C-alpha cells in the first residue's frame, strides 16, 4: 500500500459524530479555509473568516511559473494545473507546523482536502520536490519517502519530460 494512503489512514479522524457537520468541513485541529485562487504549484490564496491570506505549502518546492526573474521551469504548468485540480474552490484544512509565515508574509501550512494532504500528493505524483526548511519538519520523512518512490517510478519531474533538466529546490 502506498505510503500516502497509509499516512491518510493513520491521520484520519474517522466519521463525524455530528450528523449536521457539512461534508466540506475539515478535521479537528485544522483551520478551515476556502481556496480563492491557485497561484502556482505550491502557493494558494485562501479566505479565512472573511480575510484573504497567501499560503505557501510547507515541505515542498515546485517548478516556477510566475516568478518574473525566472523562466517557466520544466513541468511547472502541469504542476500548477494539478494543484488547481486538487484545491481550487475547495474548503481545505490548514495545518501549522512551527513557523507562522515566511519572508514573503505567506502563511506556512500543510494543506488538506479531507484526509488527503495536498503537499504529499504533489510529491508522490512527481509534481513537487521534498524541500525541508527547519524548524518546519513534521512530515519531512514522509515527503522524502514519497519523493524516492516518484523518482524510482520516473513520475513527473523525474520522468523523460524533464530529462536533462534535473529538478533542484529553488530555495
């Protein structure tokens, strides 16, 4: 069974005890947010209690598509589209690690749709690199294992489409 599925099962809180709880609600301990815009593969805009925030996914790095100082990187458009498919318009759960924001004042979070962690899904599919910046390391081992699987299976960034364009974290 793939690690991501095992991880989701282990983290699942099970069925809600509250039958009135909407299907789009998030697990206890997570902050509910509505995705208002997908910026790129690892950045989204969300609304929380009527206020908009930028969110940067913790523990991953995706190919650049919107940085005016850099060309669009290999598999960047595909990664942004995959992120859009996963979260656009969705109510997501935001999980904080240690840091609140990055140097660009974006919230740093793990992003969940139901019991699926989007950060991990992107790494597993070869859309993102595991990219750990302490002290936010809660899921670093999971991301490293999923990246090894994606590389071995030559998925996404690790496949022929980016051959010769070896992925490296942007930092």
